[in-house]
RNA sequence: GGGGGGGUGGCAGAGCGGUCAAAUGCAACGGACUGUAACUCCGUCGGGGAAACCCUACACAGGUUCGAAUCCUGUCCCCCCCA
C-alpha cells in the first residue's frame, strides 16, 4: 500500500514527512483530495485544559490539511469524554464533571488558535463539540438504528478491548460503548459537514474503521481513515515528559523556555524525524540537519527547538528562550526566561528555597540534592543543608546541570 | 447465588508475626564521562529534622499480641470458575 505515490499535496506531505501509519484506502483518498476540498477531522478528549506534545502530531496534521487546501475540524469530545476511551489504558478514567469538560474545551481552543486559521471560508477551521449530538441521543432509538450494525464478535476483536481482557483489567459496558459513539461521530460529521476523513493515532484505528463502515452503511458515503504511528523516542521510551512533567502546549501550563528545553534535549537519533513531524522546514533540510555528526547536531537541536517553539508560542518567545539557553548553558550565566519565583524578602533556608522554586519535590528531596552535591546557589555548590539565606536580591538556583530557576525578593 | 484467588511505595512485583520505610526490576533524580547527547558506571529514591531522632504508611475499620504488611473479625473493591 505504501508503495503508492500520492499525487495530492496533502498526502504527498504526509507520506514524505512520516505522518502515516495506515490508511483505509490511500488511492481513493488521494483522488478525493484532488477532486476538491475534503473536510477532515481529529477527535480530542477534553480531559485536561490544554493539549500536550502527545497530540502535537495530530495538530500538525490538521495544520497541513489546511495548508494544502482542505478544511480542518478539531472535534471536541465533550460527549465522549463523559465516557472515556478504553484504548491504550489499563483502567477506566475517572469521570469528569460537565463544567470541568467545558472549561477544558476552552483551554484546548486556545491551543488550536495558534496552529489553525479559524476564519470563515471553505477551508476555515471549525471546532464542533460532539456533546451537541451525543447528549440528545435516545438509548432505545440508538440501539435500533445503529446498535444493529455492530457485532459483539467484531468489537471483541479490537485491540483496545482485547488488551484489557487479556490483562484481566476490567472493561465496563460504559467504556465498551465508546467505540459506537466515536463511529457515530464520524457519521454525524459526514452528514453535517460533509466530512470525508478521520485521522488519529494508530491506537484509534479500530474506532476509525468503525466510523468508516457506519458512515457507508447509514449515509451511503465513502469516507476515509488515516492513522499516525505511535511516537516513541529512539531509546524506546515514551515521548512527552519534561523535567517539569507533561509537556503542555499552553504557555500558562509550561513556559516557552521549558518547552524549548524539551526540544533542545531531543535524542540525536530523533532529530530528523522530529523536524519532519513538528516543524515545516523542507524535508531535505530536516534530513541534512539530522545527519550532522558529533557536537554539530546540537545546532540542529537548537533549530528544532526554535521552530517548534515558534509555532506554539511565537517567534519572539522562541528567540527569548534560545537567548536564555545560550546565556545559561554556554556562558554559565543567567537568563530572563528561566523559571522565576518571587518570595518574601528576608531570611529563608536553602532547603525551602529549592522547594519553593520547584527544583525539589520536598524538603527531603532538597536535602538529598544538597548531599549529592547537585544543588547550587549562584553557581556555588551548597554544602550545608542547614544554611540560611538572606533573600535581598535575585538568586540563581541550580539543581544539577540542567535545571535552573531564579528567585527574587517580592 | 456457590466456590477459589487477590488488593503492598509512580508502575511492576517480593515479603506472610519482630532484624520492614518494606527485596528486586522499571521509571525518576544527582554525580562521573560528554555535545545541555546516547551508551556505561556510581549514588539516591515516604515525610519532618542540622543531627540524635520523630511521624505517617502495605484497600478501609476494628481486634489478638510485648510486637502485625504479615494472625482474627467486619466492610469495600477486583479477578477467575460454576449456576
């Protein structure tokens, strides 16, 4: 299947940049994309008030879809989030309140606004909420009209279900229904917006195929599914953790500087891949940068960090992050963009200083850091865990070589 | 409804009356090496305290013991088999 060389701009970009894991019918989709505007959607759970790098590949895909002349649809799972997708999870997620879901939706909207163009027009992005149609469903009617198109036999064969059963983890009937609702979403979006394509991670394959089938049966329309590979780092670990935890795309959840650092610390072997997926640099340039040898690849990582940060937070934020990073790491100095905490002026213990600055999880953790020689105050190692510090000017704190923060008297 | 198994630190998974803040592995963190890599190696890894030491913890609530993650009772939850 992948030997087929697509002619449409969108699929050309997707294949050459490594976005595609699987497609229900690559050739037919290619033709549809050539024939006219294809509205395509990706569903997002509203489990948090922001999205993180785990969703970035999907976001970039929507962005490319729009850039290549089609209509991106970021579907908010306001309805399905009430249920919880069992895919790839061992346990049912805790159910969120409707208020929390709506709040999360607003935060996610802010992410999309930086990546997509929401203006009116045939290729303007839209962000519908599936609660708009799912909430109104009548149980018995739904079962009669749609339930009959799903066999338990087939549903049990899906990985998301099998995995749970094999691992002897409970799968509730509530979650079991998730896939029906997601299939219904596709059909409904096809009906409402003429949506012809659903994209998602490879873990969504089963759900997507169900939607393709249901849309064909109910609406009589051929629609397509496209999945992205599961992203892992070259060392096999999961992508998406920074020193500060999840790598959020909203600046109020993770500062642009820390976001920049996350990309700066990409593994050598991942540089080319990440450049293709997360930046819009020409493919040849991505390959060239990724193949730089030895210490030279550091410049490629800086380029990667700059490009990705510019997309998420703007070019100015990226430049500021880079300036701070160069100041801190290359000159051992201080940069404005370092995480900063304001504390009441006066006497405070070093231990508290590290805890308050977020460089230590607890006092115990801070003491450990000091005992191990990893704690520094204005670049001077802290040797006495009982040290009292007089906070009357800005102090630079360091935990190890990479984590730095500033503390200022309020 | 009946029978059996089980709930331990971020996760996985030992322990089955004291020497248990709890083996081991993974993750995480610090150090050496380096390129703010990778690999490897060393160390740390419940909370408070400068420290001696103290506190909270092995689903929850009681109980037996000088002493319980380990025994007993009740409650909740999970898994498997039968009906």
